[in-house]
C-alpha cells in the first residue's frame, strides 16, 4: 500500500474563529495549496511547508491533545485540504479510530474529491465563493453538487462578503442552499482587511445583504465576523 504524504504548513492548537463553532478549541492542520486565489484571502503568500506522513501528523495531533488538553475536533484547513483527498481519506479514518472528530474547512468547489473523503468527515464548514467577492469565476454548479454530498453530514455554509459583494450573488447563494436544504445554516462573514487599501464592510451594507438572504426563508442565517482577528490570535 502506498504511504500517503502531504505538504503541511502548520499544526497548532487554537480556537475556531469562524462559523457556528465559533470559539471551539481545535487542533488545526493547515494544508498547503489552493485551487483559488480569492481577492480577500489572508493566505495569499506562499508559505513554507513540510511533508508529513500520516503517522508523523498523528503524533503531533496526539501531542497537542496531551499538552493543551481536550479539543473539540481536528480542523483540516488550508489552503484547500481536498487537493490532498487521498491523504485526507486515510487521515480521517485514523482520526476517527483514535476518538477525534474530523472538521473539514473547504472552499466547496471540489465535489468529486469530497466523495472520496466524506465517510470520515464529521463536520463540514463549506464556503460558497461569491464571484463579486472573490473576483474569480462563478462556481454555482460545483457548490450545488458539493452541498448535496455534504448534506449527509453536519454542514454549514459560509459566504465572505465585501463592499463589492452584489445582492444578486447573495440571492443566488441563498436560493442554492434552499434548493438543497433550507435547514443548512448560512453565515455571512464580513471580510477582514488584508491590505491597507481594503475597505471594511459597512453595517448598512452588511445588514442589507442579510435582508436579501433572509427573503429566501432559510431557517438559520447569521452574521458572524472572524473572532480570531478580533482577539488577535492564530
């Protein structure tokens, strides 16, 4: 059997700064590489990474669990973890066997890769990438397929909004979620400034987008900023 390896930028203990598990203590495994280049991304710079085997990574996860105390889950983040689907598949199986929950943070654009790993995932934090925010092409079809697969697990959707986010994009995103499952939570997350030239999303704009999303009768819609940016923690 091939021993899977992956390039990992960092492994550390901290709190979840986004979404419905805000403040939960997690072990973070940050994978290198992404298939997107979102305009608001805070991980744009290429960072040094180390190649890990499953055994090496699990040793560090277990060490953090002992030294830092119990964690809610292990967050597989990035970058985009699903670019390393075979590694993630093997890793989540071993995480599960060792009593850890696997929490996948993903841009929601790789449904075929999600199919490979879905059995070992406990929680999915899925982005819907709004083209007016990312300045990339739309991924509506990929997001729809992805959410249909993800809905077999505990899942919530996060949409990063900026001053450039259009009402049409919010309308399309909320309609997509309602089509798949109107009980899936939608988090509108104001983008934190990355560069000095970046504008903070104004409250009037933010609440206007919330109103647009709310018209689609989703059961759970919330505005949640990035907590780790507020607390200035990793």
